[in-house]
């Protein structure tokens, strides 16, 4: 279970004496602000030496105030105050928002009012381990996770690759924004499962979680389940239940612009790796599942999907199974909001086990995966290649590669226009065989098309096929993926996102 909040190993408080001059407002006294950072002992990023820096955010600009050098203060009319905690050696000596490892915010407060002294406790969320599912008998590999708009996280199912056993629990982390990192079991699925999907839908103004598919045994793809169900947070229970048109696990799911959910591909029926992927769409308004009238032009296993906004979704890649070998595909299709299948430009090379994510400018980022024939039992090497799909041009553009080879990883938007590649492995054979799990998280900046490995590395999200639930305005929950050298699917962490902050001039 998570530890209690405490002040990390840094000065007990950070006192800044601000001589503030606001436009049109005379200040006749100093303003003293004391910030007391609070975090969790289990967050490894604070284990060593750290530097503390305060940040004032104004309407049009920002200023960096090193904690160790209060003489550098300059006047600013700000409306929020934040604190940045950076590991020594892991960030530049001057504030750089692209290198920060943690950010906490307080406010709004009026900094232009003189003659006042205030003290605030600041909860600092960071990329680090916050809990461990050690109270459960099995690990939770291939669990499903979803995040509510206000930050609560639901985790469903998961299993232990070594034993093949799966869990039937639905777990709820209700208030991660207040550092309540506990996962409480609140409901039971209609049978244990791993490899299901979980997505947030809205019904009558209430957000619920659609949990779909999965299989009974984590190591047996012939045990796929047909159920889909809704978790209701108001009553903390499962409500509506229906059946998929096709039993599936390890499929891709996308919440479409119209609020419906696309379920596509995966291992289907009694363990088929279909040469042409099928899909279905869940309509929360009618609580119905409608199968696609047309199959896709790509194989089912190892494909990936991303939203295209009002244009539906982009689905790409996957591997065709012949005997004991997978051959990856470069094919892409668009699926419209009404379920129509359209052609799309092929990727610049074949992929399976890759990641896709829609970016803020409506382009789609493609990263990693395997681009060669994969023999089951003989892991193939992932790639570092990254590219962008431009929907309006229906074309792909090569961009700077990742620093590390990744397959079975996830892409996460940070909320400030940048994106993280989390977890994955260097090697994969797509038969639950992943080797060389990735510890390091990489940050992609679309302004430069470049990737940066965040140091020091953190094991949160380590391994392939991890469960990730995120919202750009909240943060990201990450449950560890498959790691053959350790207990996979057991440790969970949190990536804290600060609000978008303009760089200091």
C-alpha cells in the first residue's frame, strides 16, 4: 500500500521574498511566500539529491526562480505559483520545462497584494512507483485500465503469465489527485479475464467504463470471452452487459468523436489470428454493439488504432500468421464514424506491435514495433523508427527516430504539447514472449521532431503490453507490463502532468 505523504529530502520550506510591482498597482511591502512540497516516500525520483525551483506563471509570461538564489527575483504580476523538483544531474542548472521530473501547482493567489505572508503545501506528483498490487495472489499482466475526467482510475482483470491464472476483479483508484493511490476492489467481472479493453463513455451525462472482451487464461488465446459490460461509478458496480459480435482479446479500442467506441482486431474466437481484422462499434446511447459490414485489409494480431477526430479512426499494421510465423503488414484503413471502411496510405514499412496516437495538430504519431517476420518462440528485434500520418494529405512522413528500440509500448500525451513513449521491450515473438524490457521513458517534442530519454530511468511502466490510462489534464496511471525477469503486472505508478506553461523569456 502507498506510504503517507511526507516532505521529501529537500529543504523543509522554500521561502521567497517577492518585491512585486503590478501594472497600475502600487506595492508598499514585500510579499513572502513559503512553499512546502509534499510527496510520497515511494516515489524514487526524490530518493537522491534534488534541486527545488519555484515558478511564477503570469498571463503572458513566466519567470524561473532558483530556490538557492533568491537574489535573482524580478517583478512579475503572476496569478499562479508552482514548484518544480528536479534531480541533480538529471536536469539543467536553469529551469527547463522539457527536463522537469515533477510539477505541482497551487493557486490562484493574488501576488500583487503587498504586506502579506502566505504558506502553502504543494502536492508534487511525479513519474514514479506509487503502489504495488501485493495484496492479490496473482500478477495483473494484460489488465485493462481507464481514467475518468476527474482522475479516478478503474483497472479490470489481468493475469499471471507463469501460472496462466486470471483475476475477475474490478479495482478503483478514486482520488489520485489527492494522493490516495489505493486500488479498492469494488466489483467482480462475469468470469476472470486478461487482455480486455476499458474505455470511458458518457451516458445521460454520467461517465462509465466500457469493459470488453478478454480471455479466461492469460496464456491461452483460445479462451476468448464475448462479454461487454459497463462499470457505473455512482453505484460502484457493473450494470449493463451485452455480447460482442466476435470474441476477442488484446484488441485495439478507440473512443470516437461521436462518443462511440471502436473495438478492432486482436486474437479472436477460439484463438484465430485472422488474416483480415474484424471490428464492431459500441453505441452508448442505445447500448448496442454493431459489427462492421466489411473486414479490414490487414491482419488482426498486433495492429494498432488511433482517433482521426471527425474522420473516425486510423487502423494500421498487424501480423498475418502462417504456421508458426507472423508476417507484419504495412496496410492502413480508415473507419468512419458510421462504420464505413476506407483505404488509407500504407505505412512506410510493415509493422506489428507498434503504437499510434493522434497529436494535437490532428496528425498521427507512429512509433516502434517489429518490421520483420517473427517466428513464435524466437523473439525478433523491435525498431526505433517513428513517422507521422498527415490525414489531409493521406501520406506518411519520416521523423527523427526514438533513442531506444520498442515493441509493445504505449504513447501518452503530457498535456503541454509533448508525448511520452512508455515501456515496451526490445524483443518480441507475439506469443507472450518479450525480452529486454525498457525502463527508460522517452519524450517526443513535435516542435523539433526529436526524442529525448528522460534520466534517470524509472521502472514505472517497465515491460510490454502494460496497462495505461491517461488524460492530458490529469496525468497517467501505468501498470507494469510483461517482464520475464521480475513479477510483471504488479507494480503501478503515476506520471504527474503540470499545466501548459510558457517558457521563461
